């Protein structure tokens, strides 16, 4: 009897998960997210990228001397990952990519 109940619970759980997914999709269609949430997500991603660049730059500044070639000219300089100090993504919309010729 225990095996039968276990065998019947698996399809019941799958069906309940499917019904929940359908209900959730309908609910999200009725109430679309507000536009500021997309903007907040973009700003959070840009902030996370800037923080990651700062962490990598500080780590390279601290440990870069271990990997520098002493014979190379300018071995003491530590380049920034971002290309320039304090650099981040420029604000504003990005330009569209050029069309490819086929």
C-alpha cells in the first residue's frame, strides 16, 4: 500500500506544479512589472560591475608585483581592469550595432 501511495504522489505533485505555473503566468500577465523595476535592475547590474572592477583592480594592485616580469619596461605600473581610473559604463542609451551584410 505504501508503494502505491508513493507512486500516486509523484503525478499529483507534477500536476500541482503545472497548475501553479499556469496560475503564476496568468497572474504576471495581468499585472506586468512596473517600468522602474527594469531600470533598477540595470542600475544594480552596473553597480555590481563597477564594484567587481574595483575589487579586481585592488587585488591586482596588491598582488600584481608577484607576477610582473622584472626585465620588462614599466614593470612597476599596475593597469586598471576598467581601462582608466574611475571608469565605468557611460550613462545613456547604447548605440545600435551596425547591420551585417550577408
